[in-house]
């Protein structure tokens, strides 16, 4: 059993309340940071820990913090990105729902390190009940002197707010999040300038994922070096993985980075194997926007090495035979699942969530969705398969924000690894409908 | 002053110049097309992705090439930068892809569109577009809306460049229209079909690169290439009064602001000049306007009726 740093106390009765959380050793990191460390000292610890962004891209957090511009007389902001909307990812929800004080503790320590006096938690609108949980926790923190003016007599002030969004996936992109927080339409900004220089209200801003900020708490408590001992190579620490799909035990698991993927799927500690004793077909290891892996590339990389749950190992082989750790939305497919239908479902999501600002993403996501829908309904053509790859290639890398890439990667990867299944959909539409929907019906005219 | 080389042409440009502006200083074929960038509107650009270029050398200090194609309208020039536009196959392919995306939901109703002949999308499709489409689905359509007495919004033709939104934000008193919805179903609109009512609203017609916003006082009156554009001015208390009148014989068919080579207006004109002053005596005609961007208009011969419909 691996060490648990974040959700160790998640099952303790009443951990949502301040008293129980404090009894379990809560707010120690704030005490330690504010009383014994300088802001730069906290930053050094985070750098030493090798913590990488848990929201998807895996950018080193310490480096991100050190890029923050610090001009005189301009406020700085820390924003917590709780707009977790990726299909397959639900780890932040678990964390915020169970232990809201952990996030708040992380926010205080991180804000202190960055010198931010106002911080925001931008939470997606669909998590409406978590807004109340967080606000109650913030009230308790204010009442006990962890927030507000002159925290612990250190002279450091911090105000923390929860800002609910209106339910847009695109607002999880950091500049769109900032736009939305400013009260505008959530369109991503053109970079540069990066948020570290010009972010919220044209001030230097850092945007971090919920889990990243929560991970600062154990780093300060135990020290960065101790945290860096967990994991392999540049993937240090623990990671929350939200496992779903055809497995025996779906749920949120905290793993030490470096657990073999095979162990993660089949061990009773984690997913507990494939449901109903079926065979493994494919796996999406990091939320819907990362490339899908076929069964022969899940346990072993293309070189024959064992595939581990780390940033490096999962992306081994690039996009030809690898994927990404992403945000940790681990989706497992058994042999009965239809890859075309699944890809269409993802494409439909991206079509719906594209902001419509730049043309390749706006038009391309809709086009891909329509082509996949046609194929799924038995009207596909063989030329459609190559056309899908071509559309994906024309979107990828040509858009303002990464949503275009996120829409293109799963489609391109599905065609790359499961071309036979796409061809089967074209050649035998009735047979694939029988499998997918359990009934024989005539192909629908599109 | 930084030196930049675009497709082998070197130019010294002031600090803070974008690649697109530098290319325009050099001029000629190497200027990337721009559908959404508008130099006089703050914040415009980077949306249409037609101006993508390849930076083959970042700068003198850091000679690495940039990993992705960049939008030339937003990327600042660095000293020693080398850019490939028409010499890069990758750029041409990406641009052809963008044109395909832009035309995907465009109705291609050029034969009945008032913008035909001075439409940027037409020029772009002519230069980079494919002969046919691979899109086999129903295109998105919208109802035509009259926004105010002078402007017709034909959303079906829109390519969502956001230029008119910036005009409404920056040129007029209060914001009157914007984008509704998201993704490929987003649309330019006024909330609850409210009329656009202010002195400078007519400029949204000039900034629109396609025929989505057209002049209701000119709709279906004539094709632009049958008209003679003339530089003209008048004493106007509201605006500069400098405009182009489009004449057929002695009759003024429409009035627009003066657009430069790249279709950009620097002196915006007011609605009175644009829509209400159409008697020949209203304007002091300075002389013929040379139009070099749109070849079909430039072909018109002043003083003679060379083009007749057969």
C-alpha cells in the first residue's frame, strides 16, 4: 500500500469541520510557513519537491511560481483552478467535497509564498453544492484566525473567495478562467503576455490546479526533499487518479507515482480488474483529451519496457505509441466497448465546449463530430477515416488555446490504433449496431 | 531597431512591430492575409488563423525556430528573426486548411452577395481555397436580422472575426452587440434584436470582411464593380468627412470610409455621411480613388461604361 498524503484522513468522521481537521494535524503547514519560513523559503521547498502541475500539462510548479513577475505596488493573485470538467476526471471534486480545509490550507501557504493578498478559488458551476462546503470552510478559517488581517501575528493578510463559474469547460484554460473571473465572456487570451506577467486585472497571476495546491501542504509539513523521495525520476510525489469505466472498483485513488499500470488496473487495492471477467481493450490514462492506448500498449511500452504511472513512462513513444498522464482521469474499456462510439462521444463534448473564437477549432470540432456521428450511424465511407485524420492534423497546433489540440488528439489516436474498427463500421454497419445497441435496425439516413 | 527577414527580404523595423506589420512595410506577395486583424481596433487579431507563418529563426540571441506556426498579427519581431511565409509549404498547407474551415459553413452565395468584388474571403478562397468541398452536411443557417434602419445582419455569411464587436466596444458610446452562444453555433447579435442606434454604427459595415453586415441603403442596388469609386469630402460636424463615394454617372450609390490597401479604415465616418448624404451636391469630389486590392473593382474604367451585362 502506497503512502497517502492528501486523502489519508478523507474517511475520518466530520473531517469537513474545522475542529476535526485541526485535530488530525491540519493547518500545521501554515503555522510552519508563516512562523519559521520566508516566502522564498516556501518556494525553495516546492522547487526541491519536484512537484508538477496536476491539472494536465505537468509543468513544474516551483518553476511556474518563480516566473511570477514582482513589480512594486502591483497586487499579485493566486487562482485555484477548480473548473474540473474533463470527461473522466473527478479527483478535485472528491478532494474538495471530503477535505475542503486541505485546499484552504494549501491556498494560504501558497499565497504566502507568492505574496498574494487576495486569492480566488474558481469552481465550475456544476459543483454548486461544493461552493457551499468551501464557503463554510472559509468562514471557519476566518473565525479561527487563519484568514483575514495579520494571520498568526505574522503581518501577512489574505482574503480568500470562492467564485463559481457558469459551467464551461473552456474556463478551465487559465486565461479563459481569468477572463471569466473578470466578468467577461470566457474566451482564452492570446499569449504572450502570460498570466505570470499580466493576468487577472492586468496583474501578475498564478493559476494552479486544486490538487497541486493541496500537495503544497505535505511538502511544507515534511519538507521538499522528503516529498521528492516518493516517485520515480522527475515524477515525484503522489497523484490522485480517478478511475472509471469497466472496472470492478471505480473511484478516486491516491497512488505513489511509479506504480505499474498493470498493477493499477488489476490490483485489488486499486481498480480490481476488469468487470465481469472480460478482456481489456483500451485505456485512456489521463482524461478525455489524451490519446487512447490499445491493450498491447498499456502494460508495456513499444520498446517492451514496463509502463508505469508516471509522466514520462505514459508519454513514452510520443503520440505514436504513447499517451499522457494528463489530469488523471483513468478510463478503462473492456472488449465490448465501441471505440467509434466513444470517440464520437468525446468529439461531441469538444464541439459543445469549443468557445468559437478561432476558426480551426470552431469549425473543425463540429465537422469531426458530424463525420463520426455519420459513421456511428452506419452511413460512413472509407474516405471519412483519412479525412478525420486530416481534419485533426489541421486543427492541432493551429489554435489559440490547447482545446483544439485536446479535441484533435483523441480522434487521431483512435484512428491510429483502431483503424480496423472504423473500417468495420463502414463495411458492416448493421453488425456494429447490433453490438452497440443490442438491436438490429436499418442504418439511419443522415 | 530590429532587423527581420521575411521570405528572404530583409527590413529594419521599429521596436514593437509585429511580423504582419513588417511584412506590410516590405509589401508585395509576402504579406500574409488577415481576416480578423484590424490595425485600428485594439485587441483584434489572432482569431481567424489565416496569417499563420513559420518562424525559422527566433532571433539573433536565440536562433531556435519556434515549434509551432505563429500568428503574424500578434507576434513581435525580434532582432535577426527569420520568417517564412510563401516559401514554407507547411504554412501554405495550414492556410489552405484554415480557408477550408472558414468556408465550411459559409453559404458561398457570392452571386447574390453585396460584398462580392470587395470580399476578403473571396480573395482568400481564390488564392488558397480548394476547388470543391469535402463537407457533406447541412450548413448552419440563421435568419437575417435588421439591426436598426441601416444595417442588415446576415449571420449565415459570418466568419466570426469579432471586428464589429471591437467597433461596438471601442468606437461607439456603449456596447450594443456581441457574441451569443459558443462554438460553431455562436452568433453575432444584439440582445433581443435591439437596434443599433448611434452615430458611428455604420462602420461595422466597413470593418466586416465578408457580407455579413451590409448597408441596407445599398443592398441589391448594383454590383460594386459597375461603380466608380471617387475620393470625396464634405464639411461634417461629427466626423472627418473624408469618404469614398461610389458613383454611377452622376448618381451616388453608396458612401464608404476610405480603406487602405489592406481594407482598413483609419478615418471612420459617421452615419449621416454614410447613409443620408447621397445627392451629388453633398460632396466635393476630389478625383478617382485607386483601389489596388480588389482587382475586379480596379478594372473599372473611369469615365466610360466599359462593363455591360450581356
